């Protein structure tokens, strides 16, 4: 099954530039860049490299979804 990580980085960045962390204004493209270039593999790595998740913490599930190669939103309601 193909995931978002199977797409070239430049395509992923353009098509997935959703705001993930509202506290620190971190977009999906910044997190994907941290995964590609900063070798972020855990939520702690993403937080260290981008500050996403170090505020209120409500974006943790979206960060974990990106790390797993899935879209950041869980579905039509996006209440995860």
C-alpha cells in the first residue's frame, strides 16, 4: 500500500502544507522536512526539530499520523 512517504518530497510538501501545530505555527511540510532531512523518527524528534507538540499537545496525534506515513487528518470530522 502506497503512503504519503512514497511521494517525492517536493510533491508531498506542496500537497500537504496543512497547519499541524497551531501553538508554534508548524506546517506539515516542516514536519515532513524534519523527517527527510533531520531524520525525525519519533514525536520527540519532531518536537526537538520543529517545536510542534511542545505547546498544548493537541497536535500530537497529527504528528504521529505523519510519522506513520498517513495524512495528518483522521477523517471528515477530524476530531482525533
